[in-house]
């Protein structure tokens, strides 16, 4: 149970792992209270989150229950001792959240992409001491993320945190939003005073990836998690596939391996770099696999039209172009030559 958790003290010194949980959308009083009751039995969960206003891609879909949901959040807080947290996107949202005693706010990814919107929120929060978390923007731009934090600071807010929820990508990945771990790592380098929660629900988009993604975040020294929970995820009005029941959340949290975090430790720094190399290597392999799929299509076309598989003049030109570009990027000509000759050899074998 949440008890008397002090979020401001945690933001100043996030020594323990914080877990924020609750439904993607607050749908009804019964749904929220039933979910909150289940979460109250998990000692790691101190903050109840709930979406009151839902920014949806298309109109004519469920966009949240609005102000009445804030009353249900207050009831859950009084019954179970949670701090409450919701997303705000307009000054009106801020006014209503403060009116109903919401303890913590977050600024969503769609809002962070627009500095004008962030500035309006900052102005509406001026003079308040409420903690605010800032989600990363949809685009992988650490400066935009940092800028939103700085706008809130300029309005006098001093209890700030960040939420890593992944980034939109046109590339095919197993994730709903690609984690791109190097970006939260860079934010941490630039602003080590800003704790970062990892929203594994929005990164994964499905329950099956939650455990491995959470552990990877822990290995990279996250300060905590935002994980969506619903008493009946399959009946959820929004994002049912990425939500878990409170019982499943309890099982998930109990499996976390929390390692000691010492930012002065050479081993910790090496682990961060190694994880980043692992991620980049995975991307390289995925891209090579996609390249081979295109090579096979080219091979089929050549066979159909009687074109020879190996066209030496084109290959020499392509290799020269790659070597020149690689050298401009700081790579050795020999390394680039070896890499692309190996790729070309595999590509030719696919076309034969």
C-alpha cells in the first residue's frame, strides 16, 4: 500500500524504485476502484495513474470521461492511500486537476512536441509546487524533451521528472514505440538531477514484451516504471493489449532484478555502453535481413528478364561510394570495404 510516500523527496533523491500504475483510461468508478484495490496490495506501487483526457489519433472514439473521473481518483486516493497522477494537455486540464486534488501531473508525448502548448501549461502552473513529469516527445529529439523541462523550470516548478515512453518509428520493430535507449541515457547525462521513469507499457504495446523490456531498463539504471494496469484489460476502452491485471503486475514486479546503481562505477558505465552496442547490433542485423529480402526480389527480377546476377561495373561504383561515405563518417576504408564485400557476397548467393 502507498502509505505516506513523499514524491518530492523522491524526486530530490530517487534511491528506491518507484512504480506508477493504473489504467490507461479511467472508464468508470467501479473499474478504477477495483483496479486501485488490487494495486494497493503491491508494496512497490505508490502512485495511482489514470488517463482522464485521452488524446486520440482519430475523432469519434473514446476520449476519456473528463472531470467526473477526477472525483473517482480522489475517492481511490482516500480509500487506498495512493498519490494520484494524470496527464494534462491544456490549462483547463491543469485547473481541474488542481481543483480535485491530483498530486502529480504528467505532460504527454503529443503535447511535448509543441513548445507553444508546453509554454501554455507552464504559464498555467506558475506559482504551484505540484510535481510534474515530462514524457519524451514522439520524435527522437532529446533537445525537444529537455526544452519542455526547461520551460516548466522557467515557470518556477522545481519538482520535475521525466518519462521515457519510446519513440515513433517507420521501421518495423517488435515495439509499439522504439525505446532508443541512447536518448534517455543522453538526457540523464545532460540532466542527472532529473529522475527518469520508464513507461514500458507504451514502449512495448503488448504484455508479452513487458518483462524483458523492464529488465533492460533496470540494467540501464532507470529510476522507476510507469506500467498500465486494469482490472479487466481485455475489456479496456483504450490500449487493452498493453495493460495487465494487478495480480499480473505483482508477479512482474517480483521478478525484477534491481542492481546497485553507482554512477561513479566504471562497471556501470561499461554496462550502459554495452547495452547500447547490443541495441545497435540488433538494428544492424535487422537492416541486413531487410536488405537480403530486397536482394532476393532483385534476383527474381533478373531471372525473369534474363539479366546476369553479377554486374561488376555497378558493384565497383557502389563499393567506391560506400568507402568514400564511410571515410567521411570517420571509418577506415579497409573496414568499410570488408563489411560491404561480405554483404555483397551474401546478396549474390541469395540471387543465384
